[in-house]
């Protein structure tokens, strides 16, 4: 039976950094690596909102990206 082994976990925050000449939003992304596998969604959300308070830009997206190695 195949198994999934967690290789890496990253937290990706997307911010609106302003508007371009056409009035469309421009986005800025900040990625944090080495996220602990035990970190809950609530913990990541709390960190993300605290980090937003340190930034001048508005947080619009919080994503957790887990990478797995599938083996047999």
C-alpha cells in the first residue's frame, strides 16, 4: 500500500500592495518555510493576522502548502 511522507510545509501569505495604472490590485507574496507539521490552522491564522499588523499592506489570502513524497 502506498504511503505519503511529509517533506515540507510552507505558509504563503498574499497581500494587496496597491493598484497599478489600470486600477487593478497588485499582489505581494511572503512565504515562510519549515512550518511544523503539528501547527494547527488556528495557530497559522493567528500568526498571519499578527504578521499583517506589522505590515502596511492588507492580507487577502492565507495558504498552507504541504509537499509529500508518495512511496510504495
